[in-house]
């Protein structure tokens, strides 16, 4: 059998995270999946926390950096926001780990990492809203509301709730209207 790399461990742990959340990132089940020993694990990682950090780095790369990269392909701020909302409302089935991450963050000791990624997302959305002409404070409020709405939606779906006849596209249209609609005093 070929020697397993650190990336092999992260790949397998990320699959556990994506399928069942951060609580599923455990050394023994991941080792069983890849046919490795705990000794192999400790060759690459000091402890579970280091593996969890690697999984969260992968999560940030795939679910934040990659999404921002796709969105940034356009120079038009409205199109960027439309793209972003469409992506985050239609990708929920592939994001099982994130769907429970916010409620599991404290239990898993990753509050700081989740807060950092959340801040990055809010700041990105706020920057796009500022490009649409909202002042900094209003951009920040709307960005916070939009990110919170998406996270809340993911939490609802993760618990088995169904939006009924509302499609992700309908939700995206409502979120976009909420984000860029007129400011009411």
C-alpha cells in the first residue's frame, strides 16, 4: 500500500465534514475510510485540532475563496451580487458540513475560524454593496443581513425543513431584492 499523504487525510476528513458536519471529523473513522493507522495520522498531524484546522482551511478555500473568485469574474457590481446570491442559494445540498458548522463551532473549538470566515464574507458583500452606491454603514448592515439569511436558510434545510414550492431561484430573487432594495428610514 502506498504511503498516505497529509492531503489524503485532509481529503477524507473533508468528505466526513461535507457529509455529516465537523463532529464527524474524527481520527479513527477517517483512518478506517482510508485504510490507515492512527500512527499514520500522527505522522502528519499533532492532534485532531490540527486536522480540523486543515479541514476548515479547505472549507474556506472551496466555499469562500472559490465563490469570491467566480463572483469576481464580473466587473458589474449588480451582476456580482446576483451571481453570489444565486451560488449560495443553489449550492446548499453540497454543503452539509457548513449547514451545521455554525452551531457546532463552539463545541469543536473553532469559533475564531468560523468568525473569521464569516467576517470575510460580510466584508466582501459589503464591498459589493458599496460599489452599488450604499454608504459604508448601510452596506455593512445589508451584508450582515444577507449572510445571516443564507446561514439561517442552510440551518433550516439541515434540519429537514422544506421550503415547499419556493425554489432556490425564488429565494435568490427575494434575497437580492432585500439586499439592494431602497433604504427605508
